[in-house]
């Protein structure tokens, strides 16, 4: 069997069908939770740590992540202030610093919404 050739005699490159790849990827992602939840343990889920409450784990993670995120945000805004100070009136550098400031504010808004979602879930579940 010979390879399919183009008009100039070069072999035609073969590509995977994009529709097939997309379909298989979608099916894989949709079936992942089914496979993850298919195994049922014989005993209670908290048999390994009977005194641990899920709310305590969530609180411990939250209490660890919150100061780290706050420190990263402060450092980011210090870098942005440094960018403004070193711009020295150059319009391109000021525009770059302004864009960084806008993205920083948007990031802080998203972070606050994410942490407030945790607080809302805590309140809704009486944790």
C-alpha cells in the first residue's frame, strides 16, 4: 500500500480527526467522576481518623491559605508601585504599570469572591 501523495510528490501528512479527539476527551472528562466514585469502601469513610471533622480540615486549610494569599497580594502591589516609580513619565511603562494595577485589582476581587464563597458555604452548613 503506497502513501497518499500531494501534487508535488511529497507524502500527504496525516492528522488525527479533531472531532474524534474532542469527543473522546469530552467523554473521558464526563466519565472521570463515575470512575472515581465507583469504588465503595467496606467501612466508614472516617475509620482512619475517627476524631477528624471535615469542617476542621476546611478551617485548617483556610487558615493556612489566607495569610499566604494576603502576603502575595501585598508583594504584588509593592511591585506595581515600584513599576510606577521607575516609569519616570514614559507612557509605555506607565501603561504597563496601569494594566498590572487593573489586573491586580481584578485578582483581588476574584480572591475575595472565592474566600467569601467558603464563608457562605460555612454559614449555610452551620460549620
